[in-house]
């Protein structure tokens, strides 16, 4: 997966990359386009600060390939 805007095949919305700032259980605070938001990391449970995650609708979908902050 490359960094950039990816379109959701289900709803057509855009998934955006977000940099993990902190992790708390199965939630993380990520920075997406200059804004902080909480996302669920159930699909990426080993996420840690510095990782770049692809996020959509409050859920981290995957770690962007080759990125380990």
C-alpha cells in the first residue's frame, strides 16, 4: 500500500494515512491531516507510536507497508 488517499470499495469514502501519537489498549490517537482523532486498532493490535496507519471511519485498517515510524 502506498501513502495517499485510498477510496473505500464499500462506501466510496476516502481512507487517510494517520501517524500514531499514542496507544491506549485497542485505541490509538492518530494525527490525520493535522487533526488528532481516536481510532480503533483492532485490525492492527501491534500498532505503536510513530506507525503510519491507513484509517477510515474511526478504524485503523492496516499499517502502511514498510513503515515502522
